[in-house]
C-alpha cells in the first residue's frame, strides 16, 4: 500500500517561515544542499508522522506518496481519471518524482525512492 511520505509548504521568506515553524512546533529546518532552493523539515523522531520541506512560492501545500514504480503509478493516475502535470524527473540522491492531479483538481506528488538511498 502506498503511503504519504513527505509534505511541502510553499513559502515566500525562508528565514521567516523557518522561525515560525521552529517556534510553533519545534521543527528542525535546514537548507538542502541539492540543486534547488529547498529547506528540509524534520518534525520529530518518535511516533507517527512524516517529514517534509519548505519550497519557494508559487505552489500549493503538496503531499507526496511513496511508490515502488513511478511509471506504474503515473499510469494508474491516468487510468483513474487523473492527470500527470509534471512528468517524471530525477532528484539526485533521492529518486524519481512526478506531480499529478486527482479528479478533484488536487495536486500531489509521487516518489520512487532511489534504491541506493534506502
């Protein structure tokens, strides 16, 4: 069964957003060393929950679902009446990613983790 494994919150000011979420929820927020402006969010170590990221606007709050095969999941989205709105792309050291839209117009991500990153 595929599960939500990551969230993204769109932001305008990274420092202001990081201060807010650190103060309100005590989240750990660090700038990602990858090829785009992105801040990794660690929400905790114990219990249920997921980690996520802060990304520069524009963009909606997005949940990402982990899948074993990105190609199969994209095909399933299309067959169920949804759309692939951002085609398959590589995220170095992370895996392969795509953005999709459900039949209600909601955006979500699909991620096939890189086997070497597991």
